[in-house]
């Protein structure tokens, strides 16, 4: 009985140390490889979004949109409906692009700043280029961008620190 009483405090101390030192991540593990851009593409020339709900109002066919990065990776594109902030009765398709971080190509960003170009080709003659500048960092429960900056034609569109995104912005096509 004395042995059990002597061992019992060590047992409880061991449990406390195990729980305090080796806590596992409870939250879902969202990784840099899942991070993307959510872009509202707006045409300043005709004052309309590129992909309105009524497709007859746009000269752009959403099925023609292709997006690659500067390493020639074809990025995945999905669409979600969004409400036009100028007129809540109108909707348009928001462009979701991912992954913007590809571990095999962007692994060096844990040590050095990286730059990547994203090419948006709307049709055979209309395109845009986004420039992403970022540095990643490793965290216990998942990696994230230490910082990311997104540029369009030299102008800073978005800057975030210590985050995974998603990175939401309006791209004003001129």
C-alpha cells in the first residue's frame, strides 16, 4: 500500500508534464498549400464585373479563363456567387484561385522572400498579371505566411502578416 501511495504522486506529475509539453493541435490543419485568392474582377471601362450572373451582359466567357503561375503550374479555379455592393439585386461570380503556394516550388520562402507571378488569361487577347511577394514561416500547428503582398501593375492591392488568407480583393481591370 505504501508503494502505491509513493508512486501515485509521480504518476500524476507524469500526466501533467505529458499534457503540458506535448499538446496536439485541436483546430483543423489548414496549410499554405490550400491558400488561395478570391478575386472580384471588375471592368472599369464598362463599369461591370467580368462575370455577372446574367452571362449575356458580359463579353467574357468564364469557361475561357485560365490561370497559371510563373512556374507554368495551371492553377485551379472555382467560382462563387457574390452580391454586387453597388446593387444588391445583382450578383456576379467571384473567382477563387488556388493553390498560390506550392510546396515543391515555394519551399525556399521559409528562408528567403519569394516572388511569384500569377497570369490571368480571360480570352485570347485580354489578360492580367498579379505579382505576389511573400515569406512563409513554420508554426507548430501549421505553416503560414509571415507576410504576403499582392501587386497589380505596380500598385499594392493587399498586404497581410501572419496569416493564411484567404486573400480577398477587387481587381480593377483597366
